[in-house]
C-alpha cells in the first residue's frame, strides 16, 4: 500500500508470471516498473536478475526499496524512457511490463523495437489496463461524471485503453514473435475496485484519489486487464538491426531530409 501507483501490481505480476518460463539467473527487464514492487517480487520468487526501468521514478528511491527488501544482488534500478532503452540487442531472457505498456505499446512498430532486446526464444509478457468491449460514443456517464471525491475517472490518456481483440491483432500479426497468447482477467475490475477500497480505508490512497465508485458502477462492463505473452522468434527480421526511434537514424542510413 505504501508503494501503490494504481491497480495492485503484485496481483498483476502474479497473474502474468503464471504464463512465463522464469528460472534463477535469467535476466529480466521490468519496463515501467514504478516503485519496483514487481521487480522485487520477481527477484524474490524466481531468483531472476531484474533491471527495474522507469521514467518517472527516481532510481535512488527504488534502490532504497530494493535494499530494504534484501534483493540488492538481483535488482538494478535504472531511469529509462521506453523508446530509448540503453541495452544490447538480445540481452534479456524476458521482458515484462505491468500497467504501463498501454501508454507506449499501442504503436504498431513498438513491439519490433522492444523485441530486439530479447534473445531468440525469450519471452515477452504484459498486463495492461484494457477494455472488455469497445467504448460507445458518447462515453458512459459513470466514466465521465465526477465521483463523490470529485475525481473523474476518464482522462484523455485513457484513450490508450484497448480491447483484447486490438492487442491480439497487434501482437498476432507481428512477425518477430510467435506463440502469442492473449486473455482478459476474469473479475479484473473487482480486484481493482477492492484494492482501491482497501487503500481508502487504510488512508493510503494519496496522491491518487480513489476510483472505487466508478469501478463499482462499471462492474466489468468495460474496464479490466489484458494479459499478453509471446516468444521471440529466432532470426526475426526488423527487430535487431537498428533502433526505429533513433532520431539520428536518417543520417545513419543516408536518408535525405
């Protein structure tokens, strides 16, 4: 609760880990790790070496949490932006992302880029806030009406919430990965709502006002969690040659401006 940044990340990583072949000594990138709770979990539960990467969180603070958790030998906090990752191609055995991927991974080219950091045969796993079905227009009242605490659930950034079919199509059509699995968490909205309620009762929902009221009214009509897992294809074309997001790429390949 002291390190919450939204839905319960430990519940999300437990759900994702069910589908990942993790074993001691593997190198794992935890992309958008927040306060490194998922990174600490992976290190403790599986003995993997985790690079806890986040843009917003100070790595000094994450390092303190890592040391307090007793996994200083297994978790390396780092500040990184999702399109400028400072790692060698094929360095990781697995990449995971919890409640973050929706903010940068809807780009059709992003999986090509992220996959370049995973060894052939390695795993990619994501849990993202998603939609049980497409949202109507205008948006449902319970998502745009202020709750009793004054907070409106829907923000412009929520446009990145996508359906299971969207994610299945995006990953399933990508030639750099195979064995793609995609599913929607049963009663995900309820787990999310219950954690919001627990935080509020404990007085630990700052700085994020509770969305319990909106989630209760939604009752799974639209809101929940999508899980995606895939395996990196050996010899995949397009993901290991260069960084698609490098602003100097045009100069490197001789493209006229």
